[in-house]
């Protein structure tokens, strides 16, 4: 798998367009990751707030065609603005 160095992010593996993660459809893997993250919070208000944030984040990365596993700090900074 090709590797690329990103400023401030170190060296990462670059997935070819259309590559799938763990042999699953990207949306299913993303739902599983979000579910595990949310399940780690005991407080319902915290979970609900993070769920809204995740929905907005996923909408943003879908719009700009950014893979959620390869997003960088610069993508997050752009989303926060």
C-alpha cells in the first residue's frame, strides 16, 4: 500500500479510491466506530451531544469526499469554521 507524509500528521497509508475498510461497506464501518465511541460515554446528555456532532461531521466529510479514517487536523479546522 502506498504511503504519504503529511505535514503535522506523520506518515500514513493512502488507500486507493473506492477501497473498503475491513472488507465492509464504508458506511457500516463508520456506524460501528461511531457507536463504539458513543457507547463509551455513560452520561446520556454527553452521548446525545456527541451524536449530533458526529452527524454534522459525517455530513461535512461526505460533502467534501473525505474518508473518515484518513481525515486530518486541517479538515477538522475547516469544519469548525
